[in-house]
C-alpha cells in the first residue's frame, strides 16, 4: 500500500516513527514533512496530503498533529476525502469498512506508539464493505 503522510510540529515524533513502521511493514511512504520541530501550520500539511490522495487512486493518507482534530477538519474540506480521526483499532476498522475513509488521523498527544500501531494495522487490514454503506458514503459529499 502507498501512504502519504504529514504532520505539524506537535506530531513530528509520532510521524517519524510511523514512517519507519510503515516501511518496515513493506509499505511505500511519501513523507510531506515537516522534518524539524519548528512551528508550522497543520492545514498546510493536511492540504498537501489530501491533494496527493485525491490525485493517486489506491493510496491512503495519514495525518498527525497534537490531537488529530485540526488535521481531520482540514482534510475533510477536500471533495472526495473522508478523513477519520481514530483513537483505537475499532474506530479504524469502522472508518474503513463503513465510511470508506481514505485518510487516517490521530494525535500524538492522545495516543502512544502501541495504540498507533494497532490503529495502523487495523486500518491496513480493513477495507470498504460496500453494500448498504455505499449510499451512505455518497450522501457525505455535498455538491
């Protein structure tokens, strides 16, 4: 699987760890940064990741900030993005299965590495269930 990933200064350590984790699991990762702890604005990175996911079918995004809230709010401004703020494996499974989520968001100040890995594993092993969920996902988008 190919992932696009971005963060802000508040999620840098977990982002760097996540990049290495995904690569160790055999996934391709494009890291949009940032690469230092210098203060940056999370929307800049959320927009980059969302645009990349939209331009490249069959890819997923991961956005990390302090809480994950700002990243998910920003990414969801893009038509076609369904960014899900996940705090555990169950929310990741449901986000993928019922909502066809294409960007995973979480917060470095909320979860630790062990929980992050369980969320990522659940995200990767899950897929959209289709069926009754298709019409619901279609209703998410506003023209």
